[in-house]
């Protein structure tokens, strides 16, 4: 009997020890709860940053797309140096959009980019190098042994650029010859338009707001044309000279 009592005492946890264990368990639960709350806050921050980054990437894609559309609305450069500079800038924009911007500050950078982007970009970089668009102050080191014959690759790039210039010119010609400037048609129901206009003008405060606004608009427009009249006349004459006589 005594042995059983002693054995039961050994298996029974003292009250004080039991309370200490309960307190440790509560502390662990609170620590886990705080850690989980901290993790949730960090996840919210990551989510916000990710959304902002996605928005910036989307804006960058939109800007690049609009830039390409703008180029199709203008005649390609007749000066080959300017055309080649445009090609260099477009290449840099594409690289930034792809997340790997091109920044050539040394011969090693030039060699690395040639190896990374492949033969097409390498030939184009060789042409940029030959015409001092990159590494224009580098006269001591020659990347030729590491990327191949630079003059030959630049010549191949020149041939490719001639085709690109032709396609750009044809695209511009199609735009200029087929895109007409229209004037908005008259409203189909002028009576309805006039009635809605009268209804708007009867709204309290509209006349007081529109009067000063139109007065300021007329005055600022007059000041602009008085200041720019000579330049505007020159621009109008030039536009007349280069416009198609069939318009």
C-alpha cells in the first residue's frame, strides 16, 4: 500500500509546478499569437508593395507601347546617324522593359552584353561601337578579339538597319496617305441639344462659374497668339509647303 502511495506521489505533479507549466504554456501561446500577427502585417506590406510594383510595370508597358505608336506617326530620320541613335535608344528601352537595362561603361560591359543578348544585338552593338555611340572615350582596349570582327558585324547591322528604315518609312507613308483629319459631325437632334443646354444654364451658379472661365480663356488665348504669331506664321507656311496638293 505504501509503495502504491509513493508511486502515486511520484506521478502527481505538484500544484506549484503545474501552475508554472500552465504559465509557460500561456506565454508560448501569446508569443505564437504575436508572431502570427507580425507575419500577417508583413504579408500585408508585401502585398501592397507587390501591387505597386505591378502597377509600375503596367505603366511602363503602356509607355513603351505608346512610344512605339508615336514612332509610327513620324517620318524616320533621313540622317543615318540620327536613325542609328534612335535604334540605340529603342534597344535601351526594350532592355529596361525586360528588366535587364543596358549600361555600357567599360569594354568588359560591352563584351558581357554581346554574349548575353546574342548575335542580333551583338551586331548592333558593334555598329554602335564603330560609330562612337558607346565607349566613345575608350581608345586603349579593343573588344574585337572577344566578340569577333567588329567592322564586319557593323556592316551586317547596317544592312539590317536599311531594311528596318524602309519598313518604318513605308509604315509612315501608309499612315500619312490614309489617315484623314475629320471634323465632328453636327448633332443629329439640335433641338434636344439646345434644350439640354438651356437646362444646364438655368442651374444655380453655372453662369457665375462659366463667365469668368470663358473670359480668362479668351484673354489667355489672345496673349498666346500675340506672343507666338511670328512662329505660328512660319509653322503655317512650312505646313502648307510640305502638305500634299491634293488635300
